């Protein structure tokens, strides 16, 4: 942990208590390293992956695989 305050993906509020922060998944970024997605413990079940981002990422990976079949 870096000590940075995480933002809840469900309610967009800062997660003040580190013990209340749940790491949901790592999200690919168009520019820069993957980002961690966090939520309050009680909000973790409310968060769904962004299907648009998943679809775009899948298309990029498919295009890369088609171009470089190794
Ligand atoms: Zn929350």
C-alpha cells in the first residue's frame, strides 16, 4: 500500500479507513500503468466492470494477436 487515499468506484467518495478499502481489480489504462479499482467494503458488491472498456481492450488484444501470430 502506498498510503494514498483510494476513491470508491461505487460512490466516488474517498475511503478514509484503509481497512475498509477493498481492491476490486486492476484496470488497463490507455496511457500509463494499470490502475487499481477500489471500493468501500459495503459497496464492493455494487461495482460492475466497465463493459465498454473491456470490449475495447478485447478488440485491441484480438487485433494484436491477429497481427502477430506467434
Ligand atoms: Zn463507497
